[in-house]
C-alpha cells in the first residue's frame, strides 16, 4: 500500500475562522451554550469565553451586555 496514501483536505469557510468562538457556540457546542440573540458564552465551569455574532452590529453588543450582566466582564 506504500505510495497509495491519499490526503484530502477539506476547505474551511473563511468566515468560520474569522469568528470561531461564535460558530463553535452556535454549532458543535450549542447544546451547552448559554445566551440568546447575538451573544453566547460557555458555562462558567467550562470556559470563560463569550462570543458575539458580528462586532459591527450594535445589537451584538447589547445582547453581550445583557448576557454578561451589570458589572460583569466578558472574555
């Protein structure tokens, strides 16, 4: 079988890489994600990370502020 190995690399959509935390929290990790609208986070006992859908969209920041809570800090 030597010489018959074929490596296949699937293309990864660049937009997913541009916002990997968001796509993780709304995709493969959605079952554990907390939040709604345009902001999500991991449960505090899992990871400190938060994500927003679109940094240029003011609603994303509003949803993040709501999710974080008064005096909270988002990473």
